[in-house]
C-alpha cells in the first residue's frame, strides 16, 4: 500500500500455481461446475480471476478499516445470525439493530432482548 500525491494505491502479489486440467478439476462436481461457470478459463486466466478476488477481498477489508472498522461490521453480521436463529421478524430486527448499536452483542443478550420485546406485545 502507498499514499502518494494524494492517491491511495494497493496491490496484491500472490505466488499461485493453479491448474484447470487433471486432479479434482474433472472429478469433483463442484470444481467442474465452477470452472464451467467461469467459461472454462486457462490456468493463467484462472490465476488472474483468483488474484482479482483477492484484491476485492483486500479492498473490502481496507474499506472497513477506514470507515466503521472490521469489528463493528463483524458484530452486525453476528447479530443478524443470532436474530435469524431466533426467527426474528423485520420489526424485531430493526429494534435489535437500534438497541445493539450501543450495547454488547452476545447470544444471551440478544435472546433476552427478544424475549423482552416479545413479552411487550
């Protein structure tokens, strides 16, 4: 990464050795289907696709670091997983998002919160 003349640049260097013939590529149904979805790329093109995915992943992480932070985004995803576990409806999810914006997210806390608002109905 570098910041030069007001421009932020980042890149990725990956030592990749990938193949599109042999091994599991023709035996494993998911590997075979994935290569077909990509238009049966050459090994060189598959390495470029993989590198592009790595860059996109790095970009998402950098974006998180310079905005709200990775932890905040992770905890929001964690909250959604817990809410889905308890089959929360849209209204309950909205209330939980508001409440847990400033409160600690844990399985027990979310369970207690949902029980409380469900009793209030």
